[in-house]
C-alpha cells in the first residue's frame, strides 16, 4: 500500500475499526470477512439464519487455458468455483462463478457477482462508461473516481439504453494503460467502482442484487454470467481492438458478411400489406438491397400499437393469402426476406392475453402499468417459453425467413410472479434464462437465420445477446450527426459488424418530434451508415431519379468495402463535436477505407486534420485522390482534409507493391 503503512502486528486492521479483509486485495470477497466493509461479491443467508459466509481456499486446477479456484465455507457445506478462462488471442480473461450447495438445506443467495478486479493501489483513476436514454444512447463519459462507491446498473429487466456494463479504468497521467471489461448478461446488472479509505480502487461486476434473491436448494448449483476483462498498454484503441476481435469471433455467424437491408418501419410504420410491401421490395431490389425486412404491423390484429402483440400469425386483412406471396416475390427479386417480432410482449387486446391474462409479469393486487399499450410476458415461466418456441418455430418452419429483428419495447413495472415455484425475486434472472432458452432453441432449429437485437433502439446490447444475435439496432434515432456520436460510443465495446445503421429521410426526425432543420446530403447519410452494417429505412417511392442513381452507386461501393468495415480493424482518428474521422483496415493492414465527416463548424474554412494509424511503417500506401507515402510518414504528418459543413468523404487506402520484391 504505497500511501499507507503496511499492516503489522501493532497496527493490523487500524485499531479496532478494520480487519485484514478491509485492506487486502481479496480475489472474491464474501460478506462475512470479519471487520470488512468493502463491496463484497457474495452475500449468503443460511437456513439457520446465519447471514455471513467465510470462504477458505481449497485447491486450484489448471487445464489448458482455464484455471479454477475452489473455495468453501468454513462451516457450511457450500463450495464455490471461481472460473478463469484466458482468451490469449484477444488478450482477455473471462471470469465466472459457480456455487454448489452440498448440504441438505436451502441457502439463499442475495448477491453473487461474476468478478472483482483491483487496480494498483494509491493512484487516482478515471472511469469511462456509456450513458444514454431512448433515442440518445451510447454517450461516452469519463469521470474521476473519488472516495466512496460509484454504482452503475440496470433495474429494467434489459441491459438498458441508460447504462451499459462496459467500462474502462485508467490513470489520467498514464492514458495508455487501460483496464477494461464488460458483462455477458441481458438483464439487471450492477457495476460498482469503489475507492476505499486506503486508496484501493476495485471494480465489481455481475448480476444486480437489487430486489434479487435465489433459493439454492440442497444439491443445487448456480452459475453466474461471465465477465470479460483485459489490460492494455495501448490505450483505448487497444481496449477496443481486444473486445472487437473477441466479439466478432463469438457471434453466431462470425464469417458471414452481413447483407445490405431495407426495413419498412420508417416508410410505412404499421400500414404494411401485401401490395405495398411488394412495391417497396421492387424499389429496394433496384437499388441493390439484399435483404428485405418487413417491420411491425404484419400480424393478427395489428393496426396500431394497441393490439396484436402475442398473436404471431399474419393478419388476415393485410395478408389474405398469408406471407408466402410476399416472400416469394421478395425471393424472386433476388433478395432474402426478414421479419420483425416482439416475442416477449403482449397487448391486452390480443387473443393471447384474452386466453392467458396470468402470463404477464404482475402483482395480483396492483394495476398492470401498460407502456406503449403493452405488458411483458413472464418468460421465467416454462409454459410461456413453450408457447413462444412453438409459435415462432412454426413461423420459421413454414416460411423462407432469413432474418429476424427481435424487438423489446418497454421496461418492467410491478415485477411480480404470482404462484412462482421458486422465490419470486428469482424472476430477474429466470426471465433472462427463459429468453436465452427460447432464442437458443430457435437458433438451433433454424441455424441459417440472422438475428438482430433491438429494444426500442439500443436497449439490449451486450455480450450475452451477441451470442444469439448477429447485429444490434443501435438507436431509433437515425439523425446522421447524432449517429456519429452514438456510433463512437457504441464502438468502444462493439465491432462495426454488429452495428446496424440505416439511411433514412430527414423528415423522419421531424416525425419523431426531434425536428432538425438541417438537411444532410444523401451521401453524408450513406457514409454514416456505411460505417456499420448498411441498411435503408426511407420511403423508397420518395427518392428522385438522381437520388436513386446515387444510392445505387453508394450501395455498390459499400459492397466493395464491406469486408473492411464489417470484419476489419477500426481506428477512430478524430471525434469532436463537429468532426469525425475513422479508418478501417483489413487484418494484414494492406487495405483500408477512411471516412471523414464535418457536421457544423461556425468557421468552416478550417480543414479537418487527422493522422492515419495502424499502418506498417515501411510499406507505401496510396490514399485515393491525396497521394502516396510510407506508413511511417502518413502516421507522423497531419493530413488536412478540406471539408465544408455537412460534407463527408470516403477514401480508399491501398498498400502499394514493394518494388524491391517484384
Ligand atoms: C421499435 C423499434 C423500431 C420499430 C418499432 C416498431 O421502436 O426500435 O425500429 O421496429 O419498434 O414498432
């Protein structure tokens, strides 16, 4: 402890107010470690009322890249396995915990985090994390950690738009040294960053213990989700690289390039039907779109947002012959077909709710607060899971569906689970387990389907969902300038290949009450969306011939650069309020594409200044329309790009053949 005397026999525990547990950097502290008041990872209550745990080390085993530390309680037959798995290729360590009740009475788990990490003692650290709200997700913030505990969490049943379990820690005087991590969980989570009185900084991450309890019966085990963390000496770019690489390789379809999609939502909202969708599909195919996605409005009784959720079969009026004629038409146009679903939800005005009003999350004595006129099905219930698996499996089996947008448009209220077979506070975890079960079963039965995770935009983006979904709908806000900031925040954790981004019409912003007088050129809007998985969301009938021709060209360019964007390495070169520049390079750093944007500068004559990064020093690179230099030269000199307000550039970078080798 550089700033404090080490504990000795005389001062150990600082008189009678602290014990060693308060001062030592304990790997997985339990509540019950003597005079210790730090954030524990584990809180148990035993059947006899004892509310502390005393963990003792038993053994450790190493197998290949995995380490398991076994601990047990000093008195009760409870064992813990702390699991570590090294992802050497990505320079990341995965941690999770299993608890075993080897006794014959139940134990109540009141908190069980996945991990706690300690950074070197005696320094001041800054925490970076992501905050937001619906329509304005993914804002990156940095703040100093001071004495006490900073908590970030979700209590909403989803990961949330508001906070994300991604974090970094660094010393402001050493920004290259970065600790970072995240949690693979799509429900309530909690992060605590604590600076103790001896200036120890520790960060814990795991399931949220708020309103949570789990009865661990005799002979039962419980396993936490995993946390993933790393350290890099290469700053925030290094942290991003490790996470991007790792996430990309663990997606359900890691190798597959993502198709350019069209989504009907912003064009037609709920007013979908067979003729109008066919016409939109024709326009989409002309532009070079590869996947046509019909959004909300297609299922039984769905005219507006007040009816239909839960009844997952085609609306008889809008689709009198079912979905087949539309899907066949889309396929004949050379495109794949995708569909919007919101499986976890039900409108009170639906066949499902009339048949099973007890299937929603609720307390019998409390009103069921609707949001967007809908209630949440209790996915902790096996009968609800079975219903969804059967209905959605039938839909996928009977139709040629290549893509599902899985939406989730509200957060929880009255989190009751009447007649729960377990402690009703288990709902927070059992709901997510149920969600994963439904999703995994459908994936297993329909492995070709690509899935998008949406929750009113970016409300459910995390490593847990990305083991199921291939891409994320980052935000309902498609204003390109707002998107640049959100894409920057999103990219701190998630790779561009998961970042679905649509080009929309400016009018949509006004429609959503976010009026913006600025008209962004079509190219600007495309370039912003081309930084991720390109999609189109505007009403295609409203495009002029000139706009169509431009869109066709931009889509064709996207298809050429898509491997770099979706599977390459991403370097954020500039990110200010007005200017953005991002470079994508392939794995061997021989080819790249540079995007540059200016939103608004009161004095727009100043050029955007950037320096390229990630290049091989000795190799010669040509930057389209600018010139040719060695990697070292590009990286040591400022490149001044003249950019007016609302202008963007997309420039290809290519390594030139080495004349000595030819
Ligand atoms: C959410 C999604 C939108 C759209 C609507 C449909 O708001 O984020 O993209 O799918 O639901 O109701």
